[in-house]
C-alpha cells in the first residue's frame, strides 16, 4: 500500500510530500448522523492520520474536522476524505489514515497553514 505520509523521496521533487506531526482534537462524520471523536496526529498535503477508539472500513468516506491553533490563530480544517487503512495501535486505539478528496479553497488554506506551522 502506498503511504501518503511518507516524507522520503528525491529532494529535487518540487511536489514532495510535506508531513507534520500534531495533536489536535478532531471529529469524523459518517453519513448524516454519526459523529465520532478523534485526535489528529499527522497531516500531509494529501491526507490526515487520526487516532480513534474504533475502526473504520477501508474505502469508507467521511467528513473530517480538525480544530487547531497556528501562531495563536484558530485554524479549522474540514474536508471530505476516504479511509485508506486502519491499524490497531494497542491501548491507544486505532490509527486511521484518510486521503483528502477534492479540497475546496478553505480546506486547502487550512492544510497549508497546518503544514507551514512545521517550518
């Protein structure tokens, strides 16, 4: 499986994936009514990694929301995603890797702000 969180690759590649580790509250909306709590632990320009108490099915779509602060300013990322993989990480629950689907301008700005905070 291709990892969209990999930061390895040729240094001359201008489109290289940037990755930032983080610990921000998040929520996952499945369908119209189910909202689950999560913690965002990693973000890249193509997806987000969450820790959750339950599993999600590979291929399932979800609306993800991450509330963060960058340089003292609130940043809210809200994006439609699809589940790439789900891995048990012991007592911490499950690590869910989600790939972004067609980010709108607000979501793209939030991703750029969160990734810029890693510099």
